[in-house]
C-alpha cells in the first residue's frame, strides 16, 4: 500500500471519529444568572430549574428560560456564601449549604423547611425523592445523611480522607461517595455497611448514580472515568481520556444520567459539555460553552448538567454565571 493511500485512510478514519462527536457545537441560548460568577450550581432532573450560589449575591432559584423566582440566604439581611447545592429528583425541594450548615427549601413556596448545622465544611450535596434524605460530603473524612425534615442524623459514613463527592439513590437506599483516599464506596443506608468499594490511582473527584440506581459513574483524577454496575462492581465502560489529558489532571466536574440510564451527560473545567452512550462509552456530542469575555484568557468550569424533557435538549450551568440551553 502506498504512503499516499495510507495517509488518506488515516485522514478518513480521523474524520469519521470527529463526525461521531469531536466537533464542538455552541449553546442554543444563554441566560446570565450571576454577574460575577458562581461558587456552586445544580439543575433539576428535567432541567426546568437551576439553583445557584452567586459569588456576591447569595443563592437564587431560576427557571431555565431565564426568570429568577426566589432569592435565598441563610441569614436575613446578609448574602450567604453558598458552597454546595442540590435538588431532590422530582424537583420540589432544593438544598443550599454554607461552610457549617444547610437549608432545605421548597421550590414551590420558596420557604425554608429545615435548617441544620453540619459538623464540618461540605464539599458536595445530594438529596433523595422529596428530600426525605439529604446527604453531604464533608472535609472531616466523613459523609453524613440527614432526615432533614425531622432534623435528625441518620448515618455517618467514614473514609480515610476528605470526602469530595456524593450521590444518593432516589429511594434513599444507597449512597455513593468518593474521597481523597482514592476510594469510591457504595453504602447501604439501612445498615450503614459497604456494599461495594473500588480503589483508584488518585482522588475520586466526582460520582453519580443513575435514576434506577443500577449504574454508577466514577471519576478519579489522573486515573480514569468509568461506569460500573452497582450490583457487582463490574466496569461496564470507560470513557476515553487521552494520556495527555490524564497527565494534566483533566477531569469531569459534573455528570447526569438520562432517565433510562442509557445516556450520560458530563461537564469539564474547560467549558466543555459532552454526551456519551452510557452503554458503550461512545462520544455522541460535544458543546463548547462561551467565555464571559471573549478577549480575555479566562475559562469556565461546568458546574451542573441535565437532560430536558424534550428529546435532544440539555442544560448546563457554568462558573462564569451563565445557564445554557444545548441542542443535539
């Protein structure tokens, strides 16, 4: 085979790969939700609402089309520094956390239903259906689970280092944690015992459970990002990350499964949102979120992603203070 023919085949193979998802699309629509950027953000399961923790103006609840519905602060008359947020799966409740406490809010009335002190600084939050349980990853090597509406502690789950990330199943039976001790652990909340644990080569920086609870997404910095079966811990697929990316510690900052568990939407710290097959690991679509100032060498981390009710529509919130609608 001639060199020219070989080169042509390589070019065609590269083109074929790019057509499968490496071209970067732009958002269909963008809404400013904070002028100076965000500490934290979460999207409801259907993408209809976002709760954001602004750098200078506390927390607020937004309708994804662009209307601010409620302003939320933990102390009247002061803007709270909201370091973590979460929605309950059905969207009726939102949780916001400061350095040492969290508040459970009704997204319908806007009123606070519970205010609880935390034993350490929260790194991440998650909530079960109707926010019957609220889980927090903490920097004191533990994760805690509360029956927030009853103001009672249900479980304390222990790691050997800071717990960076957490998720809870919709029915509140399982909790998935990731830590700087390099472990991802799946816990049975009824007993407080470990169901599964997997050790990685570096910090576990992001975890997500699928709606059914049957699959988990786990990201280990400088190591890998994989989807595994929560019944037996078997790896189902690994998302492709180049050696160069891994060497730089590039990672996913947020992730969400589709309602049928078949798709995974991820965000990165470099403005990139990607859609994957959760069954094969194939990249299906890539979007590049815009910078706040196109002429400055700044970037924006993707803080939250979600699937919309309408097929082929997605939402993402970036740390530069914008909520984006994405179309496939």
